[in-house]
C-alpha cells in the first residue's frame, strides 16, 4: 500500500512555501512514500503472542506472533487416530503363506523320496505325478494369498487418502497460526495486542521499508521530455533548521498519463495545468519520513 499521492491542502501549501524560500531552484515538488504492507491474521482464535511495537525493526521471515492452535491440534490428533484405525484393518498374509510353504516343503521331501524309489522301480510314476500336481496347487495358493492380501490392503489404504488430504489441510491451517513478518522494515502502526481475538483478515500491524523511499513528484508537460527512467537526480528536503538536506535519487517511474495539478490548488489558472507524476527512488539514511515534502532537481 502506498501513501496517497495527494495529501491534505495544508501540507501541500507548506511544501510550496518551503520551496519558495529556496529561491525556486527545484524542478519538481512532492512527498515521500514508502512501500507499506498491512499484515493480517490468517487464522481464527485468540492471539497468544504478538511480539512487536511501533518503531520496531523486523526481519523478513521473523516469527513475531502466534494464534491459538488448540482446536486445530485436537482435530489433527483425532484424524491421526482415525488413520491408525484404518491401517489396522489391513491383512497380513504371512501366517497363511507360512502354512502353505510348510506343506510345500513336506511335498518336496516326499517328491525326493518317490524319485529315489522310482530309480529302484519301487514306486509308480503316477505317485510322482500326484505329488508334482499337489506342489503346483500349493504354489498357486501361495500366489493367490499374496494377491488377495495386496488387493484387500490396497482397498483399505485407499480409505486413508481423504484423511491424508484433511491432514495436509489441518497442517496448513496450523502453520498459518504462526505470524511471520513478510519484509525487512519498521513497524509504523500496530492494531492488535496479545490476548485479543483474531479472525481471518483482521489487520495486525503495518510495516514499511524505510531504507528505500520514493518521492512522488509532479512535472509539467514542458519538463517531461527532459525526464528519463534511470536518470540521476538530487532530492532535497527541509531539515527543520532552515537548511535543506540533499540525497541522490533515481527516476524509477514516469506516469504515462497526464493529470490536473493536485485538487488542493483552488485557483482556476493553476487547475487547468496538466502535470505528470514521477517517482524518485531514494536510499534513505533515516532523515526522510513518510509524508515529508521534498523537491527534485534534475
């Protein structure tokens, strides 16, 4: 959110008076702005912690607050219990398979005995064929037991898919209970305190990066051709000691549309003049403040 480009009339008159006291050496006049972000709650509940105050300097990603997660945590625990119950329905085919495999080993031993007897003509080939048939049947039963268990378990575990999706949703909701600062900057307004109730969208505080300021100024149509993006300029502002402080600046934006001079200029002669808004990026040393009037020399 940006500071409004047109401020109160009294402020604008002060800016003009200040500039007139400097022999009208400036080429354009305006006010300082900063990139402002309103940080809002992303969850409902009581604010358990909000560690900030106006004027505090915060880092991007810094954890500064917490909204009560008790209800969500209980819902997550209930969901995890439900998932555990579903998993207990799965079948373990190993006990059945172990019985079948033991029967197969017995048949293998019988097969070896019959083969030895056949070499001495003490057994009939049909006996060996019967044993081989029984082994084939057991092999098929083992394969079927594994396949049936896999199909059953797959169907059971499919019941956990919607539960897993709900779990991801709950984890996301819980993560949004932790208030993280979005940018490096200074807290300029605070609207909430620990202990209050929050709901989604409730503004908590406003933060702005005061290290990188912009001067929104206006130039006439005659001046526009001499203003270029990336152009190096000098930005000056009143220090309050009848002196002007200067900082280097860079033209970062030029409006593509003309507009009337700010409406606070009431005379008809001034209001018919068209101007173009420009923004001058300034690396602030702490001297410039939001809303402070300034002037530009191209």
